C-alpha cells in the first residue's frame, strides 16, 4: 500500500490535559457529559467515538489562531479520562471518513478552499487540496455541525 504524503495531527495532548484540569476545577465553559450514542461524541485526542456511558468534556477550542479574519473557536469533545493520542498518523482515521468537509488554510490561517468528502473517500480530496502550493494545512470538520475534527499536514 502506498504510504500517504500527509499526516494526521490529533488534538495536542497538553490541550486535552488542560481541558480535563479545567473541567475538574468547574470551569463554566467546560461541560462534563456522558455519551449516550455510539457516534455522537468524537474525541479529538484519540480520534475515536466515545462509547455510551463514557464521560467526555465539551469545551471551546481555538482551531484557527486569533488575530486573523478566519480566527475561530468552537466546541469539541475529549474523553474525560486520559486516552492515548491518535498514533496512526499516516492513516486517515477510520471513524471519521463519513460526514466530513475538508477546509484548506494558507500560511496566514486564511481559509482558501473547502470540499465536502463524498462516498467516504477523503484521500482524493486531501490530495487535491494539498496540490495547491498555497495550502499550508487542512482541517477536517463535521459537515453537519461544522465542528473541528482534526488537522492534516504535508509530511
Ligand atoms: Zn479519547
């Protein structure tokens, strides 16, 4: 199998840990919820769905850095209990092939393109967006709610 020319960047572990500490401290913008559906609570750190009964933290994540027109903060989940960071970074996560849109950003964090993934096949879209030399990185997001899923970069 051809190895990919991009890598998956899950949520940094220190951000997941900071969210867990903030939730324990009762921060009002960090809600602890119990998953009640097998595909409703994607953890951005291990890139797995939290399973019914597992606790997750819902909090705002600055997915596009501040100070620019496309700067953005939005809600994401992480497991409330420590979980391993997604490790198969040369492989698109199996859990998030469907219902995704891929956005391309340039080096100054401006969104320059966005393509909806069709037929659960993100790879051709990733290749297409990375063909543009102006693309610095991609973000995968939920096509319905728009929530940030993960970042993708050239190797
Ligand atoms: Zn997790």
